[in-house]
C-alpha cells in the first residue's frame, strides 16, 4: 500500500491509501481516503470518507487469526472460496464517518457509522436486513515509572445487523526492550457454507480466536518475536466445530528506514 497525507489548513487535512496489489479477499478495498476535520488538538477528530472502522488493534500482518475464520472443515468444492474469505478483509474500507478523541495520553475513544456494503460482500458478515454498520472502541493507555513501563487495555465492537464482532486487547511493554501483546475476538456470524452471499440461508455460527505475542528488541533494526494463536468456528445448528492452532517464529528486520523484511516460520 502507498499512503499519503496533506494538511490544507490547521484544522482540515486529508489522507489516502492505495493498494497496488490484487484484490484477493471478499470485502477488500483497493483504496481508502478521507477528510480529517479537527478545530484544535483538544477537540475530537472527525473522519469522513471511504475509511476502515477503528476496531481492535490494526496489525499489518493479515495472516493472524483475529480477523479470520477457522474454515478448513469445509468440503473441497467450498474450500477454495473460503480460503480467500476472512472475518474482516485486509484493507477493508467503506463509506462512513467516525469521531475519535485522543487528546488525553491515557485514553482513546472512537465511534462511527458506516455503509455495510463492503461487509455484505463477505458471506461471513453478510446481513441483508441491516441498513448500516456501527463501530466503537475504547482503550486505556496507562504508563508507569516515567514511561519505562507502558500498557494498554481496551475493547471494540463492530455490528452489522445480527452480525457482531467483539475484540479485546491487552498489551504490556518495556520501552525499547520487550513487549507482550494479547488479543481475543468473538464473532456472532450469520453464514452458511456458501460461495457468495446469494446462497446464505441465515444459519448462525460463532467464531472465536485468541493470540499472544512476545517481541524483543535485540538491535535497533532487529525485532525477533514468537506468537501463538488459537481459532475456533462452531456452527450453532449442527454443532460442527473446527479448531486451528498456529505457532509462529519470526522477526521484523528493518534493512532501511521504512523498509522491512519479515521472515516467518509457521507451524
């Protein structure tokens, strides 16, 4: 993705992101852009445009299970389309507006209302009865010992009619040394084994995932990490359950400023 920002006046800015790669997931957006309106830094910020709702922790690794479904139980004729289906697509964006408040160092609050058109492209988050989608996130950022010890704890909600995605976040870190992050997702979905939303018959299911990661700053340019993940998908009607466990060894290697290589070994 290529990202750009321009500040027209002290209170009006704009931002745009464009994905130069192919569209691979249902509900994924090729681009996003918005106007940023904030009269001064002590007041809330209003974002209006084609935007991604502020939910959970936005990781730059879309292989994590927190925004996926555990769907390997599907039969062969459905496995291929579901392998390109996520709970929330990478680069998901939709028309909407969002208000965010981050003037306090220890608190951030976001709430928004959006078109559900992108969500309804995905059979997992599809709800033909809903007209709009809503989101909210609340995060506390306590710091201790002159900012040597940092932490965060928070929760978010994305709702599209009968479909809801709740996420819970927790983090703890020693500045420039070590960090521990955890995230859990619980989603009440309304999907069936369908290739597209046209075939959805409204069978409820529940998707859960938990991830934990420890990252260490070995050098200013080298960050090895280890991550463990658990994902579960359960159909309410048949009680079929699929469980996926992942264990990842990896590193963030910054060969140049703003240029990163990320090797991973996944089990």
